[in-house]
């Protein structure tokens, strides 16, 4: 995906307006909307998008701003952005980074996503993620095994966990895909930052700015509610 330099609010259509309402105000119910938006309503609740308990989170788990990233391990923009985003999260100290595997670049991407998600059953998701997102070129299935083994994963257990939890992992990937499509994302990386929809990669400075904007928006909403 081409890099974007703006972070538009979710306001481009009925389903996106639903998403903004749910994310921004935490609403559980909204007025009747067209059929497609009603379908989106089922996958764009705040709980599903921001706080799905099955989705890995890094950074500050109790942070005041959540960044949700939809990514693919074979996406060059995702790989290029990863160290800068990690630095922004570390420097800020109050950001939850929710990592949503969205393997849209071929069968190998899906293998990588499934193995990374299986790694969480041995508390190694972050190690698996860093190993695969840090490479400089497209990964292959043999390379995935090399990277994960080198990152200290128990490969025998990984295979067993993948087999035992295949349905749950595939259901999680399906949820990620449904949400990305409902938001109108066209490729990776794509983000939600607070209540901002960011369909593309940003620089460190741009991420810092949209995080600051998201905090201001949250503060304004708190004042209105008091």
C-alpha cells in the first residue's frame, strides 16, 4: 500500500459512521442503518475492534490510547514501519498496540500469521512477531521455520498448538478480515488510532501527531460527558 500523509476520521460512508460512533462513544446500539452497515455493526463494536481478548497486545496494556494495526508479514511497508512504530509506542509509554494479522498477500502470509498466533500458546507471540516482521525480504515457509526456531520457539509444541487451536486461529483471522473490509481498508498496513482511521503507513512524527490528536479528542469527549 502507498504511504498516506493524513489520518481521516471514519466518516466516508454509513458503515464507517457506525464504526466512528461505536469506537468514539462506546455505544452498544445505534439507529437503523442500511443492510451492509448492519452487518458491519456486528464486527465493529469497540470490544471486537479494540479489546478482543484473543488478539495480541504489546506496549502498555492499560494505555490511554489504542493503536490497532492490520498487517501482513510479507508486506514491505509493514516491515519498514515496524521499528519506527515500536519506537513510538516505547517512547510514548501510554499506547496499547493491538496487532491484527491480516494475511492478504498469499498463502505464505497466512502460514506466517497462523504460526505467529499459535506461538501465543507458549507465550512467544511477540518473539515470533519480531522475528518475522524484522526481515528485509519476502519470507517463505522454510524461512518461517528458521526464523521461529531461531527466536527460541519450541517448534514441536508450535505444531501441536497450531493443530489443536486451528479453528480458533482461523476464526480470529476471519474476524480481522471482516473488520478490515468493514472499515474499507484496501491493503496493509492500516490502522485505527483512537477514533482516527489511518489507511496506510505514517512517519514517526505523523504517528506522534495523530496520537496527540486522539488524546485531545478523548479529552474533549470526557469534558462533554461531565
